[in-house]
């Protein structure tokens, strides 16, 4: 079920401007498929929606507006907004996540 993507729904998430970042929170709360949060210039995806919701709300949502010009990697102009992990955003930045994971593993040994 988690892999199911409804193409027509993605249109409702289109954001050409982020004047009100809190609107994104509302979209996220209303979309059961969202399992992502924003970290710097890439999207991190989790296995559980609960964890991703927590991270998203705690860390990055309200920084989106000020950093919009540098966030083309979120596909903001393509109605994706990084919301669907199985469409392009996750694979694009997977190598960054792997690098971060290696750093954490090294730290764990000390």
C-alpha cells in the first residue's frame, strides 16, 4: 500500500511561492502518504509517518519561505514539494543520506 501513488492528488500540493509555510503543515497532516522531512537541501525519508511528521514539524518547515530560492532540489516548481519519497526526490539524494549514515556510525564507535 505504501507504494501506491495517486497522480491526480499531487496537483493539490503545487507551490510556486511559499508565502505561508504553515499551509504546508496542513497539507502534510492531510496526506497519509507523506514520510519525508526537509534537511538542508535534501529530503530525508523515514519508514514511519509519525517519525517523519515529528522531524518535519520540529526542524525545517518554517525555514522554507526564506530559503525558497535555493531549494529547487525540492521540486517546488514541479508540484512535488518533496512530499512523495517514491517519486524522484529520495533517489536523488540517497547518496547524501548514506554519507550521513556513515558519519553517525563512526561517531558511535567513540
